[in-house]
C-alpha cells in the first residue's frame, strides 16, 4: 500500500523546496496553533505540525470505517441510555479510579433528580489503525472511540489543500486531484445547529466550554465560525466562569451572565487535571440543566476504556443493539482483542500472559488525551507490581496493533527536516442528534488522519507526538 511518491522522498533539494511551500500553505490555509510560550494569545501563532506528504490509506478500509460510523453512533447513544449497563460495567473501575467514580456520581445524581435535558447531541471520533496481518494484508482495527472533546475536525478540514499544493510542487498534479475533500467542522456545526434549533429558543446561545490553556483555539474557531455563519451566537467559557456566573432557573434553564444557553459543547473536562472542587460543582450544574450537553455525562462514560473492553465480550453488542445484527457484525469486525483485568481467574490469566509477552499488548488506564498507556518493559513492570492488587482493575489490556510503517517527513516548527518511518491513525467523526426517543440526525461527518514516527508508542497531536495528515487512497 505504498504511496506513488517513493521516488521523490529521497530527492533532498525537491523535498526542502516542497517543505517551505508546505509551511507557508499551512499558514495561509489556517492550519494554526498558538505557541507553547503564549498559549492564550494570538499575537504569535505557528502552524500545527503536519506531514509533508499525504499517507497511503487502503481505500477498502477507509470505506469500511465510514460505513460503520452510524452504527457506532447508535451504539454510543444506546449505552448512554442504559443505566444498568454502565453501572454494572463500571462497578469495579469506580472502586479504584476516583475520576471515573466522580463522573459516575454526577451521572447517578442527575438520573435520580430526573433528566431535564430532552435533546441529545453526540459528537464522537472513532479511531483506527491498519493492523498488518501475517500475510501482509491490512485490517481496520479500532483503537478507541472518543465521546468527549474529539478534536482536530477544524484544522483537518484545511490539510487537503496544503497537501494538494505540495504534490503539485513535486510534479504530482494527477495525484493531487485525487485527494478527497473533507470538512468535519461543517458536519460538527450542523449537529450543534440542529440541537440548538430543537432546543427551541431563538435568543439562546451555544457555549463552548474551553480549557484554561487554549493552544488549539483555531481548531475550535473553525466550528464556531460555521455556527456564526448560521447566525447562531457562540460564547466561550471555562468551568471557572460557570462556577462564578452560571445559574439555573426554576425550569432548569441554564443562564450565563443572564444569557440563556441552549447547547454546551465540551472541549474540556475529560481528564482529572481539568477539575478542582469548584469545577466539579460547575460540571454538576451543567449536567443538571436542560441545556443540550455535548456530551452528557452518560455519553462521556460510554467512551471509557472499560466500556470499550466490555463491548468486546460475546453477546454484549447484541444486547445493546437488539435486532441490528448487521450493525453488530460491522462493529465487531473492527474490534481488536480486549481483556478485563478484574479480580478473578480471567484477569489472573491474562495478566500472566501479558507479563510473559508484553510486546503483544497495550496496558490502558481510564484516561484520555494520549501519553497514558504502557507498553513493553514498562507494561511488564507495572503489571507485575499490581497483579495481586485491586488497583489492576483500573486498567484494561488490549492487543497491540502493528501497522506497516511508511516513510514521510514530519513538519514541526523549529525542528530539522528529516525523514521518519511513520504509522498513521484514521479517525472518523460521528454526529447524531436525538430528541426524546427519536434519532433525528445520524451521520459520519468527515475524517482525520494523524501520523507519528514509529518510535513513539503513544500520543496524539496535542501531546506533541502525532501530526496532521491527509489520506491518499490506494
Ligand atoms: P487516549 O485516550 O489517550 O487517546 P488511546 O487508546 O487512543 O488513548 O491511545 C493513545 C495512542 O496509543 C493511540 O493514538 C495509539 O497511537 C496508541 N495505541 C493505543 N492503543 C493501541 C493498540 N492497541 N495498539 C497500538 N497502538 C495503540
Ligand atoms: Mg486516542
């Protein structure tokens, strides 16, 4: 599945020329990030890291990933409404993982009070790698599904134009014309706009809940601008602002500074460090409100690694999606081996297997955002230490996916231009809107390809490991 530019990869002068065109094209197209030094100001910005060349993606697997996205939307939505499933699945995890436990407590409290929210909006991104079988055939295997703050839908809407120009500069105009258009930010905004409309108050706003440190603001602005273009007002607030200025009226309508909020779109709140006591209180206030939360707390819990592992058990998908055998088959085909480390014989056995052969597995805690998983020798050491303690139930084990590497150049500000052996991860954005029991929107909204050097086992773009890419279908 090599891309048709192996010939130019070693032509250093041509590559250098193309790289300088690429960087300027990225700046012109708006593939931007704020700098580490000034993460909350736009006076100095830089390009977000990206590959010089698009990476080859097998077209059959690309289509498979799109074809299963509506199924995953239905699945996530079904889990979020299944109190017993979440309770049962997360029971062992919440005993040892405080963060998941706190989310779960809010989930239960809101259910006990009775849900004020009647319109539901899901924006997720299902991520895959192409596992290389013994005979060399690649297979689509899901890494995880992100149900909160799935990012880069904005910036990735602009990388195809950059890569198209790079290919032209390198004498590959025909290939440039084959790059697919891709605009997740528009699809995401359509979902938010639909939820806003169904909420039914012309004067209400959409609130982006954002982090204290906002380096990736341009990615979010892409979605914001799509909403402004539809005459929907957007405000950006932090948990701290909600704590200080948020309130509910008698009908649990959410107000910020006296402004009614129709939709809360979280780009924050997915890791423990996002929360102090006040932020937890702010989260609870938002969850109790009738505003459309994207995601609501149940949907966030549906995206935990523990839930992912439980889904791979025989019979679970069938129970969650009754009468949808084809959807179940499409979903299951993307699953890699996943294993519970719960206390008991099953967990003992797989822990022993992983300690004996750590390179076959990835050890994952209930965390998001990259850089948390354990591999190889480190996996072995940690697992050995916790194998006889309940602490091990805060992790899951997963088969390690082994993609075929390909040569590319990763362009990063202030870094030398050098070729790297790379592997890619494909994400498909899913958007759905449910009103009461009725699905009123369910679609795939575009894709994201991220690529990293093989020497990094873990980590996304925000973690400084992966870079933005564009798929070239082969
Ligand atoms: P996070 O929620 O932190 O993003 P992920 O499950 O997506 O957690 O893992 C982070 C990164 O680790 C992925 O982007 C991928 O590069 C790598 N990774 C995760 N699972 C596997 C796996 N099963 N095989 C190989 N690499 C993996
Ligand atoms: Mg991930």
